[in-house]
C-alpha cells in the first residue's frame, strides 16, 4: 500500500500517527518514564544511557538509574530519572 494512502487511512480512521506507516511515536511521562512505540532495537542499555535504533535513526535517553522495563520489536519503555532525550 502506498505511503500516501496509509497516511490518509490513519487520518480517516483516527488512528495514531505512524500506526500504519511504521513511524515511531515517543511519549514521556513526568521525566520518569518514556514509552516508544514503533520498531526498534537496543544498541546500549546502561544505568546512565539507553540507545535505541528506530526507523528514524538512533534515539538516546540520558539520565540516572535507567532501565528497560519493557521491550519488544515493536516498542520499548525506559524508566528512571530522564535528564535528556537526543536524536542521533
């Protein structure tokens, strides 16, 4: 299905952006939790940095006491004290 048609379907069906096109979506909750929906792979998972490869590039979380509380090929949840989110 063409990308333009997928975007139109998302709009008409009131689906979250990227649900049909494979784009990633990031939600951050009070600097304590970040939920990333979309295909990803873990590059680095340390106490002060978590790096995920997404379709749009590398997403880097910096902070303290970071951990992946949930992970699948279709998303990840990072918890801890988030100080910065960077796109590399």
